[in-house]
């Protein structure tokens, strides 16, 4: 018998603005009692929901159960910046990927497979343009170094035969009404999502065929013979196969310990302001989406709905061993967001932040996923390496194919990676990783 206790459960640091302005399309239902299924999925985020959808395609008559420790859209999946990116970038390296052309093409093909899968779900589940918008994105530069990084990125795109458009300072000002940016690089393949809305709409689309139980954290996971049992506070789910879509929490289930970096990413959302002449003069067009030319800089989006606009900014990172960020840390990061926003959009100085939050990224030292059959009948679809919306979608799809023994070219290519490499022991990992993050943020300068 294999028995694993789960000692740490997810923690929500602040209220995500995306979740706060989203509406739930279905009621919360915790697990209450014992359930038997063909498949158990732990985690109702990008990986877990995508795995469930792919299982429905492959095994339409099977019974699928999803358990989530929190509520759909409140966890990490509802706390990102809402970019589904086809062109890869290396967050831990601080720069966008310009590696070998063949590796870049393979990664883009995998990312686009995940985006196409998400697009099919968005259409089938009736997601609005505000929830799922294939509008592309801009890498915005605010420094000479940022411009050089964009030029280098553009050269890599050209070498891969990828469409892209360079923007000058005037064109950036026409989009954002800000004098802060000196240039940009537009790529058309990215999709902009309202992450909490997307996850909730996805879950609602599955709910007629998949049982989703929230506020049902798995406290222990046991295998007896060829059956797994997941215990929650008020019930149990028994299934022959389990897919863990829990990202960095996979090490709390006893796997990949000492191999995964838990990075806190901090974000804030403004209160709404009128999308009229004031809004346009202060912040430009009704919607736009900027990634930084230096990947450790500030990611900023403007969204508009029902005549009201908001700005969302994400910048600053820390590596942590714990799950909860202190009030002091959250306040410090919100102030950094305020400074970054005011520098770009002084006309919004009187518009306060309404929400500030943190979400946890999971990175491996060698930039590979924590993926595969880790025990008989137990599958991991974890560690998204900073591109959770796309990489976790892909991991969920691939886990479903691996678990059903469905052969595919994408699965064969996705399986071709080593195990996440080990981190230095603590406290050396904490000191070294945070020093590297700080160095990269200093190097990013005005991009942050």
C-alpha cells in the first residue's frame, strides 16, 4: 500500500482583482460523502480542467471527478496576468528565448496546440471576447536595453519565420497615451484572457459531464492494489487513475521535493475609472496588453467593460519556502506597483488600487515540467515554468493522453525531457534565488 499525507494546503494571498470582478456561473459544491469514479483529477485550474476536457474527448463514457481545495478561479489560475503566449520566453533567465530555431519551433507548436485547444473550449462554452480575446500582445520597451532585447527577439522571430511588427515611441503613445515607452514589438499569436472568467466558464462548460467539488482539499492519497483513494474533510473519492494538476503543490504530495522553485508574483488592479475623454487621455485605447521587453519588468494590461476601465499591473517577484506572504510584503509590493503605474500614467495618480494580490509560479532549474506517471496510476501535470495558462493547459492535455495510453506526436515530443534538476539545500536556495531575482530586477531598471 502507498499512503501519502498532504500537510500543506493552498493559501490565497490577497483578493485577485480578476476574481473580484468575475461572476460565478454555478454554485459551490463541496464533496460530502464517498464517490467512486473512473478518473480523479486534483486541482480545478488550467491543467486539471484541460485534462478533464481531453479525457471527455478520449473516454466520453467515463466518470470524472475533480477536487479543488479552494474555489474555481480563486487560486493560482485566477491570479495571473491573462496572457496565453505562443512565442516562448524564459522568465527565470530574465530574457525572452532566442535559442536554437528547431527547439523554438517545437515549443511554439506545442504552445499553439494548447491555445487551439483552449479556443475550441472557449467557443463551445460560449466565452465572450472580454474573456477570451485573440488580440496578440506587445513587448514594451522603456530603455535602450529594452529596445536591444526587442531587436534580438525580433531577429529570432524572423529566423523562425514568425510574424511580428516593431512599434516606435509615437505608436506606443497612440496605444497607451504614455510617454514612458520608447518602442514595442507586436506578435499576433497570443490570446488575452480574463483568467478568473475563463476558468469559471471552462468549469461551467464541463459541469454537466464532470463532477467538480470545491472546498474539498485532499488530506491524504492512498493506493491499495490498483485503486487510489483521496480523503477530504467530508468524504472520499476512489478511482483507478489520478491526475495531479496542482502545479508547485506537487511537492506537498511527496513528489519532486527539492526540485521546484516557488516564486511569488505580485499584482494590483486599479479601481474603475471612466472610459471617456479622461480615460483615453490618461491611458489611451480602451484595451491593450503589454509584456516587458525584459521578462523581469512590469506586465500591464488595460481592460474596459460597460464604460469603465481598469489597469492591471504585475511586477516584482520573490522566492519563498512558505505559502503565505506577510502583510508587510504585500504592502511593499503594492507601493512598488503604485510607483510603476504613476511613472507611466501620471494622469491616473488619483485612481487608487482596489485589489492587490500574489500568485505562485512554479519553476524548475532546468526549465522542464514535473510531468509523467510518478506512481502506478498516478500522473503529474505540474510545474509550468512561468507560462501557466499555456503550459498547464498543455500538461493537462498530455497527462490525459499519457494516462489513457493515447499515442500522439505532441505527447512523444512532450515526454522528451529530463527530470527537474535538484536545487541547492536551504537556506542557500533561498539566498541564491532571491539574490538572482533582485539582480535581474535591478538590471531591468525602468522596464520594471
